[in-house]
C-alpha cells in the first residue's frame, strides 16, 4: 500500500469516526434513556406487584386493624401511647400477636425504605414514585413519625428509616 492508500484509509476512518460520533452517541444516549425508562417502569411494576402481594396485603390489613384504625379512634397519638397500646395488645392477645404486628409494621416501613434508596440512587424516578405512591405513603409515615423518631432515639440509630422519611418528604412536597 502506498502513502495515498494510507491517507485514503485514514480519511475513511476519520469519516467513520465522525459518523459514529454524530449518529452513534445520540443513539447510545437514546438507548440508555430508553433503557432507564424501561427499568423505571419495570421497577415500579415490581414494587407495585409486591405491594399488592398477599404477604403485603396481610401486613397492611394487620397494621390498619391493630394500629391505624385505633389511632384514628383516638386510642394513641404519641410514641408513649403507641407503646402502651402494644403492651395492652400483648397482655390481651399474647406476645406472638405483638411480634406479628411489629413484623408487619417493619415490613411496610422497610418497603418504603428500600423504595427511598431506589429513588435516591436513580433506580426509580421520583416522578414515577409520585404517580404511584404519593397518596399511599402518608398513611404509613405521618401517624408513625413520632414512633420512628422515638425508636431512633431509643436504639441510638439516628439514620434508621431515613430514606423512607426523605422519600415521604419528596413525595409530599415535589420539586419542579
């Protein structure tokens, strides 16, 4: 190959690089954006599917029956009242019932904690989370905020469920 052949190949390579840069990178970015939207859709669908599962339905029902409805009836308001109510449930129904309530409650809190981690790290778009969970989350954060804060203090775990709290605040007061 002569010098002109190398120059021709270099020119062709330069053209291919330019074309790839011009068309390839936007296509790659478009594919990444499309994959992210697909991932967000799949993530949200998986979250919703788990939320609607029998396991979570049982947890939600138990929390409503034993905790949320009694709060609405004025049977507890503060973390101290909540603990007294759980103590009374244990006296009346046994430790197994109290443990079942705790497991259900922490299962729901953990669900939202994990969702908060996904949003925080870009695994779930905040706007998608808002569409699905904005009306649900207050039922599981607002009544329990004093309880969670008391548990944090009692167990000396100031960051416990902070992703749940941050997600609640983002969903309650959306930016943009």
